C-alpha cells in the first residue's frame, strides 16, 4: 500500500483510481468502477508480495530455501491470476465498463477498463496448471542456473531449460499468433513487436553500426589500465550509491544491495530497490550497474501516486507489479541515465573529483578526459552486461535469434552452446572460452523470460530518441547537465514518460514525447557521433 505519498490527481482524471466512485443508483457496489479498482488493488498486492519474495531470493535467501520459495511464488502468481479472472472481477468489469462508457478512450479510467478486459482474455487462454508449472520451475531453476554458471557447465542447466522452453512453446500456442510463435511470447514484454519487424530493425542497426565497429577495430585504443586496479568492495558500493542518488534515485524509497545479476524491483513507487555486482579489480561494473538500475528505479518512483495499486501500475499480462508501460520503455530509462548521462564527457568533467576522493590515490594519474574515453572504449566482449554501447546490440541480436529458433523448434537446447559460440564468432569475432562467459551468463532463461531480450535494443533506441528530443527542444537541459544539474532532465522524463505509468502504449508515449513512433536513426546518429569523436574517425 502506497501510504506515504499524497494522492495527486492527474490531468483528465475525474477522481483518483483508488478513491471509490459513487455507485449508480440501483447497481450493486461490486459492479462498478470502484469495485474494479478494489479487486485490481488486491491483484497488485499479491504481485507485490511475490516481488518481495523474489528480491529476497536473489539477494538474501540461503540456497536451501529455493524449493519452498518456488512454491510460495507459484501460489501468489496463481492467486493473482485467479482473482483477475474471477467472477468477482468480471462483475466489477461489467459495471465499470458501463459506468465509464462516456470517458475518452485515452482517459485513465477507460484505459484501466480496457487493460483489465484484455488481461482476462489473455489469461483465460492459458491453463492455470501451465502457469503454476512455469512459476515453480522459474523459482527453482534460478538456483540450478546459478550453480551451472558457477561451475561453467551448461549440462547442469540444460534439463531445466529444456522444460522451460517446452512450457513457453505451450504458452505460445495457448496465447495464439499469426506468423511466428515467438511473437506470442514477445507480446508479454513488448506488445506489438513481431519477429518480422524485429528482423527489419536489426538489419537497419547492422547497416548503421557495422562500419563503425570495423573502423574502430583498426583505431588506437584509449588507455584503460586504471579501470583494473584494486578497488575495495565497500568503497565501490558507497560510490555507486552516491552517484545513483546524485542523478535522482530516492533512497528514502529504496536501497542498494549486491547480487549475481543486477536488477531493479519495486513494491509500489515508495519501495523501489536496486542491486549491482562488484568486481574488486574492475570498478566500472558496480558503478554503471548502479546507474543503470537507478534509471529503472526512477521510472517507478516517478509514476503518478494516483496510479498506485491500479492496473496503471500493474502489468496484468506478465503478472508483475510495475509502472513501466513495456520492458523496452523501462530499459530506455536505464540506458539513458547510464549511457547518455553517466558515460558522457560532461559527467566526468564534473565528477572526476568525486571518484578520486572515493578511491584515494588510485586515480591520481588519470584525467577526466582519459576516464571518459576509457569507460566508453569499444571492443568485443563475451558478457552482455559489460558490453560497450556500440557492440551491445549484437549481443541482443544473437539472443533474440537463438530464442526464436528454440521456440519454433529449429534449434534444440542441446545445440544451444555451439550455436551461441558460433554466433559470437560471426558477430563480434570472439572465441567464447567457457559456458559461464557464454550461454550461461544471463538469468532470464532460468525464470522463463523468453521473448524479452529485444527490449534492451528497443530501450537503446528509445533512450536516444527521448534524449535527442529533450535536449533539442529544451537547450537548457543540456546546459544543466554540463553543470552537473540533473533535475531538468529528470523532470522532463517524469513529465513525458514516468508519471503516465501504463496509461499509454509505448508508441503513444513516444509519439506524445517526440512526435513519432520508434525510430532507430537518433540512436545510430548518437553512436556515430560519439565513437567517431573518441576514436578520431574521419
């Protein structure tokens, strides 16, 4: 329950979603918009409780707790789904539909009604037992994946992944699709995205980015030795948190912890937690992991308080309590703050003194320009989360292509490591040394998130599109960034993106903010400009 923040009424809202509307005379109270909000609030409560347990499982829980935790999570997910699809919810939806019939189509109330109807239809296609199997396996498979990664042995994880792929194939058939089963799975994370459309988008990115990658391969590399010195773990965590707070992460409503794979999770906008991972001989991992997750967190912290416990702060399709309208939209905020701000020249001109103070004596021989170039160096790498801006999307293309083949049956799980290694060689020219640095590096497949990797590239594209519009239409934003003032940009993003929660679709959000739907050209221009400058390319 979001009890700390005042309930602010957004534009176009006749009443805030959590405040009961007067029930029309002669109708039962539960058959009303207010009744629908009450039921959806309970759905949101179930999902937030599940998120708390998931956060604990990935940060604090002892290994022996995995089996019982998987059942707890499954119970909550099924309870949320059953309540969503219950007769009680359907009666409330029927009353709300009639009560809100005169509202504009894009009003919060009309969108809530439409989203609940869509979600009920979606979930009624998926057998309850299939959802339970997926949730239980997802919780248990995380521990199996962690062990396999630690031992660099894909064979440990292969049986669980085989079952998870089978479950996702069943889900795709249940959900339904026109052209490719992968489309049905991507719908959960990025509605409207298709395999065919993704292939077209990837082709344009390769066209724009490959010449740059090849030119850089022959260019002189920036100095980066100082990134690999000894950096105490405690100092890294303190500095990472300091920088996250500096750009706007509110620690009165959040906290930073360590984990194997960084993530952000919210339990309403008033409790939004982030994690990062630490390598004592490679400091950028903790720093940029924290900035990235803080970007996610500020999206959730910026959702209008009026949307708390409503469908506008609940993904009723993925059964996840989140305010971001799509996973790609969410990723746009993390990549914007991490790359367009945190890896900018201005950021390190302003904060080189801070980082030198955080690690006394360690960076005394490094200038802000050297540091800027080092944290933006581009070179092929094995690990997606450590990849630079320019090569990052090739990691995503690889995963999306392999996932689609797993789902349509043209690639078997047993063949996955070899296919992964071959694609890494083709795209980035690297030889993968072991499974831990290859096919086992991502947590997503263990939890059954097949269909989500495209979100990262879509987020990169959105980030560039939003940042270009913000700084072009409002030159004062860039001036403020040059002076280490992050409030104008944060306010612009809150106004254009965060506050709206799930009210608008991804493309509606982009259209309202930038005047057009998803457009890769600002992203390609950003990469070309930045890396041509760093590597002195013609």
